[in-house]
C-alpha cells in the first residue's frame, strides 16, 4: 500500500518510511482529511519533515488538495518551512498550478506564506507562476502584494520570466496600477494631462 515499507501492525504517528514520510505525510499525499484528524489527535507532529525537507503541508500543496491544506493550516502547520530546494508550500502550489491551494495559503495568512521569499534559485512564487503562465495564480499573488521587482539568482524579475506576452501584460497592468496607487497616495492630485505621460519613464 501507500505506506511502502511500513508494517501496518507497528505503524505509529511517529513511524518513518524509506523517504522519511510519517503517516501524516502519507495522509496528506492521499488527501485523507479524516486520517489527518486522527493522527493529529494522537500526537502526530504537523511540521515533521521528510528526507527532502518537506512537511505534510508541502505535499498537500504539491498534490493540490485545498481542504487538506486548510486542515493542516488549522492544525498550525507552518507555511514558512523551506524544503531542501528552498521551496515553501506556496512555491510548490505555484509550480503545479494549484490555484485553490495558492488561495488557501494566501487567504489563510498572507504574512506566513512569505510571498517574497526565494528558493535556492532565488525564484519567488511569482517567478514560478509567471514562468508557467498560470494567470489565476499570478493575479492572486499580485492582489496580495507579491513583488514584480525581486530578482532571482539570474537577475531576472518575475516580469522577465513571463511565459508569453499575454502573461507579461497581465503582470505589467498590475505593476502600473500599483505604481499609480503609490503615486496618488504620496502626491497631490495632478491634472489628467500630466499623468498620462507616466508610461514613458523607465526605472
């Protein structure tokens, strides 16, 4: 079965298989919410990491189980843990295009998902979503304050990573409206003629 080398007669919430998976990891991979309730009630560690540094939350987000993601968050799973590649659960949800898991993480607690943290390549979740062209994911990240300015190790911003011109325009439109909001909150209101000109300047 999914527990691999574990002998069911001796499995406890603290058992490990050959990948370092606890039963809670397995329940997350299989999308088994009721099993998660049971294991947590028996003392399973919600933030246990496997040999790749992944928590059950990482696996739920990779697989795209929104209800399990929310359940683990409810049980105080940390969205800040980085696996051995520096990926948070949000990075994985973005890599696999699981928009509902992205929303679960972001809406549950936008602070704890650390939208602007880079993995080992320096990619933020927005870099990844841009590269794959997941528009809904990109919009969710942008609406919640993800930065289009951060550079990865190759000195690319998320804008530079955009899959195609459509995805780029989605991000640029957001970027411009954000700049406009920044300006209007600082400066007194200008006449429309003066502000039309703003798209000519570059950073």
